[in-house]
């Protein structure tokens, strides 16, 4: 193996021999903006030794020579001794042998357009099976990723039993695990607890709506209860649309994360010359607490991981909570005009616009029949795009392409296209009739592609689609896959979905697409590779959204987080929330509205118009800025607060929400972590209830150092339950 010289701390990659450990090892370093990952190799394994702040060459030598590295195998495989527990890979060879014996064959260092890549190639010692393991650093970010390719080089099938993407050691300390769980209407609830000794499992369980029960992203702190701006924290997330599983294995001395596709019920048969590619696992470490981890992921998402992040996102009105399925030409036309009058930029017609024989008036009919309902929309979708043009507003439309109702012409024609199991009754979901199409079937893939394609061919001005998914695998079976491949259904379904998304993106790169699954059921970086944003939750109650959005903000940037002002009392919780509070919450994500604008009073229209205009002013800061979470709603105190700042901190937006109804409760002083201490900021109240009476800070000029270290007193700013303030800070 060629030995290279260490090229210093600034080198993106370096390899050098390490002789002092007794056995000759090669070393490799992958660097990000602030971090380094150090690997050593010998002919048996690749060991991850270090992941943390950059070290110079002599530090690395010293770390390795003194054996202070993790020295942990990065891809432990079952069956050959020391790695029999907590494995990343296990399989059954054609002759029934359950073991894998990998030896490192080759290492490549590659410069790629995203940054730098290391490729470790292993071969089994006795069977025709190989593994390629990738590590990639993304230029301009602090994210490193890893994944593998598993190849059957023989002619007989190999049964894959476990096929993780990553096995990563985390520093043992006073570890806490931060994870995000939920269900419909209360997605992404954050829990933080000391990491117990033993195995903590985070897994989706639902093959399609993988984020309802729990999200794939998690953080592990090293220095005790996680803080926002201090302490070392590891963050990991999987770029996958389907079922995932992460084991956090803690012993008395070590912590290891093993993450990848959930292998439960998903045995995969690797055929002759076939390569199985595991999804990318993203990771970072930060010394700036959870805030540093989130900013690293947001930056990565904006630069690499989120479709369409090169433009600002429109302010939209979605018709769902305004009229539900009672859509028609006149009502849509009026909603467009009313929304345009208060500054709206895009109108989206939600569910209820399609179906002929099985008209979609309730949720029990019509999915699959994507022809327009001529009774409701006599001029078809073109009638709506013409109306949108007349009102000078963009137009978008709702679809749920992976689904059918059994009450549909599609189901009558192709009953074999829906997921089903032999000798079992068909389990039907929403409306008592909803079923899922079998995306493993190429004909179904063509059909799903054609739903988007036909709409776009007929109406090229459609600017936005909301792609919904209101079911999970209720019938775990495919008529397309042979009997002995049913266990591959979940994996092949998600491959089919991804293939369709690839085709859509190749043809329609500029179409904005929302990733919705009964709310936030599909919030993951697998989907967001193709989608521009996600619907955070069907629960639009601003008070509860603070908790949900706080959770989502740990990994997903504000520009992707659709956040809508809806009616009061709220349709999901019945809570009465002031319009200003609703706007101040929605303005901390991608602002939209979800109500019937004609029901707004004149005063509310005036306020909405001002708030929308204010959002346009701060939109680049929210959508492209760095997030600083200041006071968590989960802390149970009087307020919650967060801020966004531009990269050079010349502009910022601060939101403060009074979330407790207790009178005279202690209100903390708010220190603004996201300002530059050496700048001076002029403060502007973005959404005063009364334009002539902005808050007391409006117009004040305060130094960054004072804002950051002394902080702001909030008592006067948010004196009552559900009062709020949104402030813009501009450096003078
Ligand atoms: C799901 C979505 C909603 C709405 C309805 C339409 O519940 O999450 O936003 O689009 O479907 O049926």
C-alpha cells in the first residue's frame, strides 16, 4: 500500500503510517470546516479513532501513539469472534454459513464535487462477497457521512440479515440522548434523558410515514444535560425515506451508534453481481451544544440536502382548513383574490378537486382517479391557472399519488396494483376504503409519475404540489414481488418511490413540492432530497406548534418548515389564539395561511397584510440564516424564544412567546446568542398590534455585547399569556 506523508492540519485528507503501536497501521484524516475524523487501518479493519475539533498532525500522532483513540471497528460483521454483538452486518452465505470475515483490500482518497471521500474496500476471505465503505466530508459544512455497498460477487444468493450504514463510537461521558417522538397532531416531541447503560433503540416502524412515531435524527451529549450553546454534542441522521433503526449501545465504558435501514421483517436476497447500497448516515459533533449541531445540519441541508434551497420560498394560502373538500371554481377564485389583496404569493388547492364516477367529496372515494371533478371545476385545472394569472398569484395543487380508494375507477381497473396479502381480507384505512399502491411495480411507478407529469403537461404554470401520504403499509404484501421476495417489500417500495422522485426532478426541477404525510409523518432527509419543504403537522394550533417546530428545528431548516396561520378557535385543539401570536409563530418558519380569508375581519386583514409585508422583509434571514434557540418551550417556563441571524450577523430576527398563563411568573432575561458582540443593532418591531404603538424596544440602538451578555428584560414585551413579539435587528 502506498504510504503518503502527512500534509498538515490544513490538508483535507492525509494518510500516513503509524508504527509506534507495534503493528503497522495507516492513518487517514477527513476534515470538515471545524472538525476532523481520524481513522487507522490495518489489513483486518478500519478503526475510527477520533471525531472532534480539528487536530494538527502532531496532535494526531500523539493521540494514536498514546492509544487514546476509540480504536473501534467501523463495520463489525457477525460470526468471527470479537464482533458477535452489536454488529453492523450479518448475512447467510449460500451454504448456510452465518459468518463474514472481511479483510481490507484497498483504500482510495477521492476529491469529489461535494468535498472529499474515503473509500475502504473489503473482501470476505473465503466467499465471493465484498464491502465498500464510504466516508464523505461536505465542503463548507461540518457534516461527515458514511454508507456502504455490499456486493455479491458469486453466482448464488446471499441472504442479508443486517445491513447498517454506520457504526460510530461516541465519547463516553455524562451522556444524554435527545430524540423526537410523536403521533398525529403532536409530531416531533422532544425527549431528553440520561443515556442508560444497555441498548436504546430509535426506530420508525412504519415503512412509509417513518417520522410519526419517532424521527431518525437524534443527538447525544457528552457533557451532561444538553445545552443550546455549550457542551459537546454528537448529532446523527439517516437519509432514508423508509423504515430505519438506530441502536445506541452504551456499556460502562463505551457508547456506540449503529444506524441504518431497519432489518426487521426485511431480509434481503442479494443475487449474482448485485450491489446493495445502504442509505447515507450524516453526522457531526459540536462544542457549541445542540445549537451548533443544528446549525451544521441546516447548513448542510441548504447547501446539499434539500431540494430547491437556492430560492426564497413563497407565502402561500392552502385551502384545506378554509373549505376542506368544498372546492369549486368560484370559491377558489375568491380565495386567490382575497389572499392576493393581503400580499399573498401562491394559492394551493387542497383535497377534493378530483374523481368522476367516484367524486372526492369525502375521504372515502376517488383517490387514484386524478381527473378533475367537472361539477366543481367545469373549466378543469386550466380554469384555476387562468384565475391565478388574473389575480397575479401562483397556483399549486394537492395530490396523494401513492394511494387509491377501493371506491375508485383505478381500483376497479387494477385491483392487483394495491398492496395486499394472499388469503387475507384487505385492511382499509382512512375513510374505510384507503389502500396503498405497490410502488415495487414498475407499472405503478409509471402511473405515479404520470399523475405529476399529466398535470404539468396540461398546466405548465403549476408552481407547487402538495404530495400527501395518509396511510402506512396496512397490507404487507405485493402481487408484483414473488412469494420468496415479500420480505423485500419495504426496501423495494422505497426504491420505487425514490425512482419516481428522480424522474420527476429530472423533468421538473423547479416545481416546488411539499412533503406531507397526514402532517409531519414523512419528515426525513430521504424525502427532502427531492422535496422543497414539509408539512410540519396537521395541528396548526400556534401554541402547540411551538413545541413541534422546536423539535423539527433540531435537524431541519426553517425554510423547509411549512408553518401556517389558521383560524381561531383552532380546528384541532379548539384553542383561541390571538392573530398576532399565530403570525409570530408562523413567521419563524416558511410562512403561509390555512383558513378562509373571507372570514377575516377588516382589522384582521389589515394586520395580516402588515405581517405578510414584514415577513417579506425578513424572509432571507429566516429562510437562509442561522438558528439560535434561546429559551425552550420544553423547559416549562414563562416564555419560549428563538432567533435567526445572517452568516455575518449583520441582521437578525428574534421571536419571544409568552407560553404560560401563570400570573407574575418569573420571566428570564433573554441573552441573544446570535448577535455579534462587536456590532451595534437598531431594533424594529415587526408585528405591532397597533402600528402606531410598537413595543418599547422599537427604534432603540443597543450594542451586541449588551444584547448578548446583559440581555433583554421581557416582562414588558410579553406581559400576558399568548402575547408575543417579533423583532428585527439591523447592524448600524
Ligand atoms: C392530510 C393532510 C392535510 C390535508 C388532508 C387532505 O390529512 O395532512 O393537510 O391535505 O390530508 O385530505
